[in-house]
C-alpha cells in the first residue's frame, strides 16, 4: 500500500488533489481511499488530506501517520507547527514541495528530511491564469506522476473532480493543461515502501481533577491570539514603497486582521508575523504604494488590477 | 440629510485595536473587518455572546483575540444568553455584589444563519423584552462555517451548495433574501443600522450613535466573503463598495422605527456587483441569464423608488 | 403533624425561595407551571430578591439560566418533558461551562403520543448531559433536595448544575405536609455563591465555552466533568450530614427500605416508590422477605451504595418507569452493569416496565413482581423486560381501538 499525505492551506486545493489522486488510482484498477481533515473550513488555515492506494482492500482509515509521499502545496507550511508536515517523515519518505527553489536549494535552506523534489506550481498558475488560484489539479498531477499513475487517468480524474466542484468546462480544460505541464515537468523520485515501525503500547495517564479555573474550556489570558502567528498563510506579502505612500490610513482602516499600524508620520507598518496576505491593502491603496511580492524569494510582484 | 457628527475624517478612527490578530478566520474576511471597526467604538468592557457560526473560531482554546469577555452559547439562543448575562449583571450590581464600574456591554455575535433562521425566536424575545444589548450580525448570505449552504439571507440568483443551479432553477437560489431589517424594525427597538466594511466612517458613526440608546441596538453588517462568494480576498472592500453603490445593500438606520438612509448610492447596474463573484457566475456564463439579472435589477430599482418616493 | 400542606410544585418554589436565588428565567409547561407562577408572584411582591423573566422558549430559558450562572448569579429554573428536550443542547453547554444552577424537572411522559402524566423518559434523556440528578419521593424531599443541590453544585470540587426531579401529578399537584426550614438556618447551610472560574466583569475578562480543536483538549475537559460528577458522591455525603445536623432529616444517595433480611429487592425511583413501600409491607405481612431500594441520586451513579445494598440477595427486580425502545428499562441496564463485578451478585436480575404515561401501579402488579422475582431467584435466571399491563387494561385498550377505527376497517 502507498500512503500519500497532502498539506495545503484552505483554498489551495489539497483536499481536491487527494481526490484527484484517489480517482485516478481507482480508474487504473487500484483500490483507493481518500479523505480530508480540517476543523471549520478556513481559507488560509492549514489543512491535510490523505490518499491510500493498494492492490488489496484497504483497512486503514483516517490520518496517514507514516506517509510514503508527502505533497506540500505551500512551503510556508513546513515551518508552521500546526500543520505537522514532518510528522512521520523518514529518510525514505518522498517529499514534494511547491517552491521556486530547486530540491538542492530547498534542502540547503530547510534541512528537510526525506527525499526531496520541487516544482513552482504557483508560478505555473500565475502564468496561465494571470492571478493566484487553487492548485489542486497540479498537486494531483504531481502526486500521480510520483506514485507512477498514467497521465490519461489523471486527466480524467481532474475532469471528474473539478466538475463535481461545479467548474465550467473551459476552466477544467485549463486546469488539465497546467496539470499536464506539472506532470511532465516534475522530477520523479522513486518511492520505496519501508519496513513497518514496531508498535509500542501507549502509556496512559488519566488526568486528575483540577479546579474549574483550569479544568474548564476557559481562557483568562487577554488577547493572547497574537501568540499564534498567521504570517505563514501568505503566498504573497504586501510590501510598502515608501516614496509613493501619501499617508491616507486606508490600508490601516481596511485590514480585517488589524495587522497594519500607522507611525506618527502616517506611514503604515505591517506586522508580517500575522498578516495573512489577503492583499486588501494592495487593492485599496490609492497611490499604489503597496505591492504584492511572492513569498520565499519568488520575486513575482504584482499590483492589484 | 444625514450627517456624521463624531466621525468626520478617516484619521478620527481610533488606532487602538480591540480585536487582535492571530485568529483563524479567513484572509480577507469582511465580517472580521466590520467587527474590528465596531470594536474600536465598543472598547474592551464588552462581553461577546457568540452564536454558532464562523466567528466561533475567534476564541479557540487556548487563544482569544479579545481583551474583553466571551461566552459561546448555541446557534439558536445567543440573544437569550445576552438576557441572562445582562440580568445577572444588573442583579449583582443592584445587590452590591458587583461594583458598577465592573459593568459590561453585552454584544451578541451571530451570522446570518443564526440571525435570519435559527435564532429568530430568541432575538424577537430579546427585542420584545427591551433587552439592553447590541446585536452584531455578520451577514455573508449563507451558512458559511459549514461551507456555504442556503440560508434565508441568501439572495435570489446566488448559487450555494444547497441551492445549486439546475435546468429547473438556472438562477440557483429562487427565494428572495429575507428582510431582517424590517422584521427587527417591526419590534421598534431604539436603534437599528446596516453597515458595510468599505464605509468605515458610516460604520463608526453608527456605533457611536447607538451608544446613546438603552435597549436593543442591532447592526446588520455586510460580510463580503471571499471563501463563499468566490472572489479574490483582496477584493473584499471592492465587493462591499459595489454592494452599496448598486443599491443592493442600502446603508441606513432606524431610530425608534424611523428610517434614514445614511448614504445615497449612485445606483450602478447590479451586474457590476454580480460579475465580480463566482456565486453569480452562472448568471453570465455559459449563457447570460438576462431575465434573472433583470429581476435583481428591478427589485433594487423598486426598493429605491419606494424609499425615495 | 408539623409543617404546612403544600404541593410538590409549591415545595419546589419554596426551595428556590429559601435558597435566596438571584435569577429565575421561566417558561410555562404542564405540570411544572405552578412553580414559576408562585415564584413570579413572590418576585413581584418583593418577598424574593430575585429577577424573574418569562422567556420565549425553554431553549432560551436554559440559555439565559446558564449565562446568568456563568455571570455569577444563583439561578433557578424549572421545566418538564418536551421543555427539557427542547432545551437539551443547552444542558450540555451549561455543564461544559461548569455553571452550577438548579433545574427542577417535573416528570411527564414524552410525545408522541402526547400526554400529560409522568414517566421518566424525559429526565433520563438528560442523564449524560453533565447535570447531576436527584430524584425525590415526597414533597418534603423536593424542597430539601433543592437546598442540598445548590450546596453540592456550588462546591469547587463539583461546579456542575443539578436537576431535581419530581413526578408530575403524583407530587406536583399533590398536597402533603412539608416543614419549611427557617431562612436563617438555610443561610447557615448554604454559603454565598462565589465561584472562582465564573463571573464576567470588566477587571477580569475571560472567554468561556470556547471552541477546542483536536480531540485532546475535548477529552480532557469532558473527563474533568466526569471527575467533578464523581466528586459529588463525597460532597453529597458531607452535605447530607450537615443537612441532618441542622434540619434533622437524613438523605442518602440511595434509600433502603426493609432491606435487612430481604431475600429479594425491588429497585425504584421517585413518587411511586411510596407505593412500592406499601407493597413491601403487605408482602412482609404475609411472610415474604422482600425489601425496596430507592435510587435518589441518579447522577453521579452511586455504584458502591447500590452494590452494597444488593449484594448477596437472591433476586433483584428493577422497576423502570421508562422504556428505551429496542433496549428495555434504562435503569435496569445501569444496575446490571454495576453488579457485574460483584462476586456476591444476585442470582437473578429482573426487569419490569411500569407506570408509563402515568399508568397506575396496582397492588396486584406489585404482587406479580414479587412472585415472578422470587421464582426467577429460585431458577437463578432473570426475566424481562416484562411490561406491567393487565388483562383488564388490555380489554379497555381494545375498546378504544374499536372506537378509533373507521367502521368496517
């Protein structure tokens, strides 16, 4: 059995990618299983999805703890402890990362375990669609290539899964085209199935009674959400071009998360630890003083409209 | 002519934040943007009584974005929770067990699913009893936290997961959006207002005005929703602006039942608004549904004719 | 006889009044309504310093009750049957907030078909909600249990809400003498409500009932509720001792009646337990060695006390005034579960279902229970569930069906 784990941010298409892979394997006559895991659906929040592919009936369920292949839709997830991208990743695990960096560059920067391969899917989407968007078809195609599925079944699986989501035929065809490109371009790494880990009995520890101040789902810390950094959600970051700023405050006013503050001389300061990268400030800046820059050395800048 | 008295200029908007970052709400959430602006007037001496909805994720153990307090109740009874808190605070203050300066503003947070559907009975009860509270409805016109299903706030022509477009119903949703403003107004509470995040001074002014009234103070906040309405998160203010400028989302208030429109829009064609959003895309492609678009336009026109006539 | 004549409903209202509650959100439903009517009158006249608010539903009523308790007020409310189920999700919220309040449930069978008279499917539907449950047999016990309930609920080792249950009609509308404790003594018994984890105020903000993601915190908090509920067993025995010292009346988590040398024991709850005691006396008079165990506290489940009362008996009959379709008697299952590990467990466990929808339990039915239970004990093989439903009743039912049927059908 092959176990594949997809990591993405809500809205990037990790769940759909897991379904594309599952459907493609199913179309080729394998037994397949796919499932997502998420809390309340959140655009930008870490999500994971799982596909299992086998020749025999699959009796495992739920999360994939020991993946053969990990597909990472967004490099920022690797540093996000909530995403648990590295859980169960060993030396033999194949890890695909959507990144403009080569596998060697990426490994040098992150010291990621596993056997690495990368491709800049975001760039492919931006080039073909002219804006950021979901990359489910590309992730599905890359995963399909890495596990050795045929391009034809990926093609058909994309049609089925995106039609299920209500995409127009023209959009599906465009997705198939970029998926095709990703399938052809990604550097394959052979997947090896390792020896199963020995199972150790869990050490149980039943908690004792604690006073309700601690023993109740209750938060007495004030405004401690700032301890939780959401900067990793961004695929693009807003960057100030100081000369163009007229100090109008609109970016500060419109920011939903309140991550922009104004200096005494009316210049915006962006809290990149928490900015989710919605780009409202970029869109609303009347003097184009804020521009969007691709995260992680992408260098692809764009301006609203 | 309606005049803003407290908030005349953008730079009068308080810099101090009361809803802190780090929440798991979607990037570009129009509801959060409205709440953040509202909180700048409400301050920190607030208890938010939350109904099930997207905002439930604001306070998720072990993190809260508020310096004020929070109580998660149920989807159908947050106004009743507000009643219990308000009454308890009053009783404890009256009995001398709580100093007056410990008092809190009680603010219900509810999405449109709660507000228009499930909690209508408990809201009506709170209005009937004249409860002194704020009600903040973040209206994204569908059950958003569950992935966008039809609510009675979903407008005609929008596609949701449970009102898909089909041969029988090519427009998707066939019902008209429930007029919750008028339902509230029929109870004659002292203050009701609609707000939109692209009109921050209008929003701040209304919260400042509401503070003068004792009794129910209700706010209907247009919560442009990139995740559910299918547009780029950066376009939230633009979508909100077009909702207002096309006349689909009138900015207004009602004081003791007397309605005033606080902004007279240019009445751009509704198409300008609809076209931006994936939830209306089926009205334009593969074939243009002129009749459905005309229907939406006619209803807006009729509204503005009625209120200006 | 000391005391005053009053109904179970009025005794419940007195329980709230003597407990000096701050807040009463209310909603009418038969057969509970008298309770909130009495409280409304007392609040209006000023003899009670509480705020009384009529809500728009039981769902809203329970939400307001829980929210007020979470704000630091002592809260009382009451409901029945459909009302309890309509409010059900809120019960889980309140126990999760660990907001201690007292809810009186006046038992009434659940629709459909709709009826007014009692059985216990309503209150037992709440058995897993995190509310503690005390079931009363007499009007006096209703009043006393409310005072005891507040003291247990507000203990830092517990901090859980409590349901005090009484049967509709058989207690709610039945007058009998009730001794009213002196308010000063109640004040001595029941300290002021000063919870450490509750009370919204400007100087000490907190978030309560927040979302948790992932199963770990959920498991932890849910388990804390279990530990808190289990703590209530010890807290109850301390409280009962204090109550007895002050008021001279003794309550335990279970009550044994003529158990000393009983071979066979009948297990019951609530008002019909009085009838069961009469039946025990009658059987004893004829030389049958039978006794009765009345369960007073249902949550937490007093397993040790039950085991202690039932070990070494020949046979045990559980009379459930409820029916779980597809399973049988609800309390029978719990009794059976807690006896399984008892080495000296009874040789036969018998399950009887009776008194559904307020149907009477006759002396003859009790006699049948004792006979069948004795036989089961001799055979060493339990029986049931056996529905207590007589031939005469069945004939009456057949008549009704004939009238209900269209001619010729």
